[in-house]
C-alpha cells in the first residue's frame, strides 16, 4: 500500500530499484511523486522533441482592462441593460469577473473596445 511503501516481498520481485537523493527529513516519495520524478529523469536521457514554442502576446495591463469594462458599463447603462436595478451590482461583478480572467492581450482588449465603439451611434461632425 502507498501509505507505508512497498513490502519486502514486493521489493524482492522488482527488476530494478531506483534510488534518488531526497531530503532526509522526508525519506520517501508517494507514488505520484515517484512516477513524475522517474518520468522526468527518463525524458532527459531521450531524444524527445520539444513542443514548438508559441508566440503569445503579453497580458494587457490592468488599466486597459479597467477602461474596457468602464466603456462596456457605460454602453450597458445607456442601453438599459441593467434591469432590475437591484441586480445591477451583481451583474457588474459577474461582468468584471468574466472580463478580467487572465490572458487578455493588449490587442484583444483593443479589438473588444473597437467593437464597443462601433456600437455607439456616430455624431455628425461640426454640428
């Protein structure tokens, strides 16, 4: 059983014993730790192909997300979205949670803000 390690009979039938230097205060590893350690060490000795790196945009600064949320909130207020009024704080919290999940890039924020801007009727110039 994993709780107490291998029994002597189990060790006797093992074809290979792996010994690794670990912290003496914690003299054993659980099964999951042992498996990941052996798999990692084994993979270092193989000619494994590394997964390709993917270019990822850096995350958008918080002020950009805050601006996008404020812009959306203004449009929602103007459009009468928040109804009934007593649900407005909860709806705003839910939208903030949704829109501030990690991973928005500056370009993604700009795209959404462009979409929001396109929803606002254009005012005629000069008048």
